[in-house]
C-alpha cells in the first residue's frame, strides 16, 4: 500500500508534517469598490464586480461580519478591492481578528506602526512600458520606494507575453529593493492587443520562470511544479476548468459531481451580503484563467491524487509550502 510515509525520506516527511498541521481556511473579501488606478485587464472592473453591490460604510457592521466569518471557520482573510488601502479602518478590523493578507497597488503605504506584520502583496504588471500601457503609470517606481526592505511585503509580478526575455531585469530590481517576488500570469480579461498567450509563449515563459527561480532562490517564492501547472493548465493529466476549479464560492457551486474544493470558501462583495462566483472574474472563461492562487489551490486540494510517486508528493508539498509562505503561515 502506498502511503505518505512510504514515499518520503525523513527530511521530506518532516516538511509534510509541518504543512499538514496548518489547516488553512481562506475566503476573499472586496474591501471597497473604489481604486486609485484603472488597469486594463483588472478582473474586478472588467467584469462589473465594482457595481455588484454598494459598500457597507458602517465599520461596526464590518466588525460583526468578520467575527461571524471567524466563527464560520475562516482563518485567512484575503483582502482585495478595489484598493484596500483606501479603507484602512476596514483593513484594521480584519487584522485585529484574523490572519490577514492585503493585495495592494502600493501607492498608499500601510502604516507599519498600525499594521506591523500584515503581509502585503504589491501588484506589478511588467516593466515600465507594460505598466504604463496597462495601468497608466510606472507603478514600481512608486511602490518600491514605499516598501523597500519591508520583510512583510512582496511583489505579485503578473507576467505578460511581452515580458519574455525581460523578467530578470525586473526581478533584479525587486531584489535590489530588498523585497521578494511571486510570479503569476496575466489572464488579459479585457483582450488588450498583444497580451494574449500562445502555446509557444507559455513554453518560453515557463523556461524563464524556472531560470529565475534557479538564479534568484532567495528572492523568488515559487517552485517549478507551479510553473508547469500555471503555464500548461494541466495537473496529472487533468485540465484546469470550471469542473476542476477549487475556488468557487460554495453557494454558487452546483457542479455535479463536485470536484475537490476549498472548504467553505466564499468571495464576498463589499456590502457583506453579496457573493461573487469565484476568486477572480464573474465573466472570465475558466479555460483562459491564469490566476496563480486558483492554480495553487487546485494542487493543494488534490493531495490524494499526488500520493502515487515520491516526486508527485514532493511537488504537492512544495506548492503547499509556497502558498503558506505567501500568506504568512510559514516563514520565508
């Protein structure tokens, strides 16, 4: 009989035991419908999620809601928007109650005297040219000054097809700023010309992502199995799709048979009553989804499928460790 212990040596088994105790239960929260940028390809605005519900403005309602989420079993709150830093009182309400992660464009620095160890993921959409075209500004020049050297901040580098051959310069800049980086891929929800992936460009960027991990192991938070999954859309011979996605809000999940999924996962709108379909866009075709967290979660919920060879199980462990580091359940 194949078991976890039979597949792993002592070192890998100890790593497995550490993550098996984490029991991460996450949900995602739109902190606000507002943003100080309007990026081409932002799933929040391109799918009309900013108009799905009015914002709850009473902070006491947020506090009550968060307490209810904690009682529901949530132990990781992932804050998105809009731009969460526009509503620091709401961010603080989560921070005081739950392990919290805040996705931000980095234009407004979270005050570290108020949020000393809140993990921050700073969005980055390529080099200066790509950022100006997609976001209207060279955002890195601003965010890197705000967060340079911050041990609880890292870049969410959304790589576009135009970044092939250019990623090392970006990662070197991030390293020079004393920060870490996690790589993901643009889904191009608004169909901007020149930003669609092909099989050839996906193959090329996978090789480049592998090289960046090899060359910058203390800066890049990633693993090669994740690179394979995100660029091929395949895992153990299965294709990522609506019928495979683990990050569907439970009240929307009418799939039959139900796939492996995140337990009690919900994506909440800012009225604290409305929920969205999944962790990204209401309108995205799942076959085009390149969302990094969704693909990581896809691997994580399918542990049993990876208990077949030592390498498969090690791949699963590395993805789980990566996710845990990105959301501060394990140290860098």
